[in-house]
């Protein structure tokens, strides 16, 4: 017969009392026994925790002079350090909170919060002196990381059970002291560890590192913690930032070395959880500007794709399925609405590392019905949206030609392509549209790069009124703003009086800002956008691949239509707008075609269209991320039949007037309108001061003359 309940409770209380007395006395044996005898009630759990926290008081942590951490058994520093080690090991290994209800769990977490500063100080001490304090730990080869692993286990539990309590704090003080510890713990000792490709760890031994990954990964489940982590990273000096990037590179290579497969069958059985967590963390941290810049300068982006392709037959841990290769590519590819500077810097690196192979293979494998593998995105559509920018188009088109020209790639995917097109016509059609789009850009690139090309356009708004204009343009830009190109001095003087003196200072500021973001377009690049407009318009009229142009609103309030190119979704096509609709067109709250130069281009188009049905006004708005857009506007004159467009290199349309500009909208460049107004006001003030000074000088001269 079992003992009565009162007797059992009495025995439990007696056992807890004995443990508490032993722990208070500093008995290492009693501390180790706690893991085998954790009580069930919240009262007794708090009793034991309170006693443990007494030994973790920051004032009791041994202090050493620099470079003199000597522990000898029997000495007070050694005994206190061992006591701290065992207390922390008990907290890391305890699962006593798991069985508590929500209210009891919050009571326990509240106790942790009240001792959080002391706890983190003790964890820092254990991590720093891990090699001297580790003791006998079966299965743990890496003594350097012992303290970090213990700390990661405890912090992960606090994030899991105490998130609601910490979020309720007005100043989020608990999160603010935990996040720096997390980052420091992740980076600690990396530089003193063996080279990652020489590690002797086995996959089973590597399991001990699981808490480090879980600790860092748990920081991304909460927006507050994630923002604090970004703030901490932004405050890093350059050396610390390099260490953070190096820690990710090290873990990638280490994981690959440990899990090196013998064959494809072994790859399919791999557990890719830590690799997936590592990739997700690196991808999310890329939203931090400083981390992203350091990421681009490092070898981490190409390395991650190389590893992903090597292990492409291994499955991802994500619920949406797919391979670890798709997981890595989807995390490393910046989202389309990210800042433009991030896209133009990182996407070319990813493309050169083989991103297009990941997209094409996954696209043909899953068809169009599994967008969740790419976080509800269509990667081909994302590439389509940003492929217009020269820094992205050139590596993208080179990679596409390499894929099509590779016998190995064709041999491996030819059957897959045929099956995909047979089973899912949309896949084949979409791939075809993407290829046509890139080929059109390629044609515009070839034409715009000719030294005396037909599309080297003088940007003087009255260029056609200059009787001495040369037949070909040798570009000569404004020396102040370096944004407007002219064919001759006469055109420059005419344009200065008509427009440029009011915009020169503003355009100079804009150019500098765009160059800092890596978004500035040279004259040749701007001509590519205008050349592409012509080719796309002709293709939309006569090409069977894209079909007829889409005039969704043929009725307009103006006597002349502006055909605006759709660059957001495939297939590309044109919509007819009135002039008023074009000038009111907005992105992110900013007018895309505002400014005197755009208005003067339209005015020239109207004048030239009188009695001439061959005149076309074409426009496009092409996004670069969520904060910058390339706006192009051109007036064209039909000089040959569109049906002959592909027969030679001579254009169908002559460009008569144009303007291309990189517009900004949203927070990353919110001050451009103010910049323009301030620059214009400064210019007007300087102009007025000069006029006043000249008037004063003239008046003085008049007074000085004899009557």
C-alpha cells in the first residue's frame, strides 16, 4: 500500500529542505542532485531557484588581474567558480518550468527577471573562462564553447517562456540587456577555434551546438527583439562587424565539413535544421544596412549559394517543403520592396554565384502553384522587376546565356523543360516571356553602346531648333551637375536659358545622392531605357510572342496620348494615358513625372504631333526596390515600318526629345523634395543678390558721373 498523501508531501518537503540547506552551504553534490529531484510545485521551485541565485550574485564572481586567470583546487576563487558553473549547469538542464501552468510559469520567469543582470554576468564569466572551468563533460570536445552553450540554453528558455512578460515592460529593459549578450555569445571564441574545414567533430557531437543556433533564431520571433538586434549591429565598430560576418562564414564551412555526404542518397537523409536556421538568420539580418554592406563585401553570399547547390538534394525544414537550396536562395535574395541600394549591390553578387540556376530548376520543378517556398514571392517575377537596371541586367543576361550554352545543363534539364511545358503551359509561357524581355534589353544595350549611336541623344529641350546641330553626338555633359548631356556649346547655352539654370544645383545634389546609393545612371544607361521603350513598343505591336499592345483606356481627355510601359508584371505592354494622368502618376506618394523638363518634353511632343500622325510619346516607370524608380519619357518619330525591326540594326523611330531620371520615394530618401526646394531657393537668393549688387553698382556709377 502506498503511503498516504500527507506522508508523501512531508517526505517531499523534507527532501527539499535538505537540498536547500546543502545548496546554501555551497555543496556541489547537492547542486548536482537538483536536476534529479526538481519539485513539482511552484513554491518549492522558487525556493531552490532563490538559493541558486544567491551564489550567482555579481559581487561573488571572482576577479582577476588581466591575463592572470589561475584556478587551483582548494582555493576560494576555484571553489566559487565551480559553484557558479554548477548552478548555471542546473539552470540550463532544468525542465521544471515545462509542466507549470501559465500563471506559475510567469512567477518563475519573474524571479529570473529580478536576477537577470547577475545571471548574465555569471554567464559571461563562465563563457570567458570555459577552458578552465569545463571539468569532465562526456561528449564535449570543444571546451571553448562550453560556457556559450550553457548560456544559450538558459537564454533560449527565457525567450520562450518570458516573452510576454518582457514585452509588457515599457522600456523593454530585459530585452535590451539580453540582446547584446546573445550577439557576443554567438561571436565568442570563433577566432580561436580550429579552421572550419579541419574540424574533427562528428554530426553527433555537433548536436551540442544546437542551443547556440536556437538562441539566435529565437530572437527573430519578436519584432521588438529583432529591432534591438538591428540597433546593436548598427552600433558595431568595423572590427566587430567583421567578426559577426566571419562567425556566419565559419559556421557555414564547419557545417559543410561535418556533414560531408558520401553520395546523393546520404544527402537526402541529412538534417538541415541548423543550416536552415543559419541561413534564415543571415537573411533577416540583411535588413540592417551595415550588416548588409558587410555581407556583400564578404564571401558569405556566394559561399551560401555554393553550399546550397552542393546539398540541393537535401530537404528543407520549412513547412512549405522544397530543398535546402531553395531555402538558401529564397532567404539570401532580397525582397523586391527592400531599399534599392541593397538590391543593386547584392543581387549581382547572387546572380554571379548561380542564383538563376536555383530559380530555373525550382521553377520548372514546382510550377506556379508553390510560391510559399519563396516566401509567397515569384522569384522570376522579382528578377523581372529589377532586371532593367544595368548593374543587374548585365550579370543576369550573362548567366542566362551560360545556362543555355552549357551542354551539361541542357542535358540535365532538357527533359524537365519538355515535361514542364507539356504539363504546365504557364511555366513554358512564363519562361518564354522572361527570355523575350531580356533579349529586348540586350538589343537596347547593343544599340545604346555604339560610340556614335543613333540613340546618343542631346538633352537640350530646344535641340531641334539649333540650325548648327551636329549629325552625331559626342556627349559633353554639364560640368556642374554632370547630369545633362549636350551635342554642342550652342545647345548648352540654349538649354541653360530655357531650363537648366533652375535645375542644375538640384540635379547635382540628386546625382551625388544616387551615386552614394549606387543607383546613378550614366548617359549611356539612360539611353538604354529610351531604346528599350522603342523596341518594347514595336514588339508589342508586331510580335507574336507578346501579342498586341494593351490600350486599356483609349479614350483620353488630351489630343495626344502617352503610352506608358507596364514594367511590374509579365508580359510587358502599354497603356494609353492622357497627359494629365501621366503628370498625376504617383509611386509612394511622389509624383513620377513632375518637373519642368518632363513638362517641356511633353510640350515638344504636342508641337511636333500637329499634323504628324507618326509622332509617339512613350513613357515608363521602372522600380528599383521600394524607394527608387527610373522614369523615362521620350518623343519618337516613325521613320520606317515596324515589321522590319528585327531585320537589321536601324531603328524604326527617331528620338526627338527625352528625359530619364531616377526618382525616389519613401523614407530612405524622403528629403529630396526639401532638397530641391532648398537648392532652388538658394539659387534664387544668389541670383537676386547678384542682381541687387549689379543694380547698386550701376546706381553708384550713375551718381559718380558729373551732371
